[in-house]
């Protein structure tokens, strides 16, 4: 195979180039300009939310959401142990403690039963992560949150357009948080967004995002704020991508079906599932292989790369990181070491996926995994 398939790459068309060029020519290249408002308005509408607030990246969006909700030292926030580390890091930025819980065996999303058993008198919020593009069970999470008077912050960084029981993620909790990093469903290069139906939350977050500058007295700041703004250049790129999001999501779902055709009948190998109540956007193609260990996975990925196919390991458990306390989460530990993500992006063709699957099958045969 002479072609190399990266794990991800953005789809940039003349629309994106045109919008960004227009933003450059306008002179509005920083945090003011028409594209910011248009991107925020359009993204809120897409998610079915009343408000959206653009930020510099997904992590700052998550930290800003937590800060806006008043999460602070001595508070606890429940976080799935199987997620990108930023989910827990943002909690620590506020001084609060992330409480790491287990995930569901099928969806890899936070397990409501594990959440329930972790709630204490100090628990202020839950951050369900819509991992790899599949939504968490938001009905169960919201029921727990309502019963215990906790906030729900959706970490939808990987799930633009995903649906839970017919409703798009981002407007199912107190707020949603998205990332527009270069490998996401849509991208603004770097960038993030907070979505919410709570006007008071939106106004406070907007205030804190710009150094908490008084709207009535310029350069007067009444509390600690942040510089978490998005630039007009990023918003121009993001808006162009947003206008293509339906085709982006539809193609991700086609790519997943091609992988099922190429690998779905293989014994001891599991691909992404999609619950009947969910619509996944399949941000990453997930391949879990029975018997895989950290060591054998490195060999597997090296063999794929030598044959022209990039891959990446599943997220490591957050509690395994040296700065966090180890968590007793058996499902997370088992899932984490058993899987890899395969190429998944808009420009992949059916023939491309067929070639990738052939490489995967060949390496699996050689290594005798499945």
C-alpha cells in the first residue's frame, strides 16, 4: 500500500477558505467581528439551545462553565474515568475534586449506577462525556441530578450532532461544552463553545470570558475573569464547517458502516455500538480486541503504521495518571487496554476503508488476536 491513511484530517473546501479570507480582509481578526456572532447563533440553533458562547478551546469552555456555576474548592464533581484528561483537569482548575467513576460496558459513557453510588454531600455537578461520538444516557443522569440538586455539564467535545432519544446533545443539561480542535466533527482549528438554555448562566459566562470587565465601566473588573475568547478568524472557519455539518455527520455514519462490512463479522473483535435510543456521530472508529494488552497493542499499532494505516490507543483511565488518585473502575480498566481507534474522517472513501480493513485483518491474522 502506497497511500497513508492518517487517523484524522480536516475537510477544508473553498467555502472555508472564502470565509477566513473575508475575515482577514475585514481587519477584524481578533475577538470581535461578524463571524463570531454568526457562529454562536448558528451553533445554538443547531443544538436546539437558546444560547451559545464561543471560547478559545474546549478545555477553557469546560473550565468557564464550571466557574460560572460556582464550582469551587471542597466541591466534588463526578467525572467518568474513561475520558480525555481535560475533563478532570478543568475540575481541578476550579479547586474542586474530580470523583472518577466507571462507564457502561457497551457505550463507554458514564454509568448512571456508578454515579449514584459516588454522590456525597459535597457533590455539586456531574460531567457526562459523550465519548467517541455516542451520547451518554442523559435521562438517567438528569434524573439523578434533579434528585440530588446537582448541575449537569455535558462534555460533548466529541459529539457534535449526536442525539439522545431524538434530542441533540448540548441542550440536555444545564449546559453543554464542545471542542472544535482540528480532529473534531467540525473544526475552527482551535476553539470551543458553551451551549445552554439558561440565560443567566449565558450572561455570567460571557462576562467571565472577557476578564469579567464591567459592561457599564470599561476596564473595571469586579471579580476574577478569564481571556477565553475565540477569534473572528476561527469563527469564520467554524461557521463554514457548521454549514456543512449535516453532510459531515452523514459521512461519518457511512464510514462506520463500511468498517462494519469489512470487520464486523470478525470473532473476538468489537466495533462501536449504537444504542436504540441514541444516534452516534462515530467521531472515532473504535476497535476492541479480546486479549489485547498495552504491550501487544503497541505492536499492533506499529504493524498498522508500517502498512500505511495510522491508529491511536483508547484513552488511558484518568485515575492511572500520576496526578490523580487511582479509581476502582473495572470496566474502564478493561476497555482502556483493549482497543484502538482507526482512521475516520470526511474524505475517506469506501475503497479507502476497504483497504484499511484488509490491513487490519492481515495484522490480526499475523498476531493471532482474532
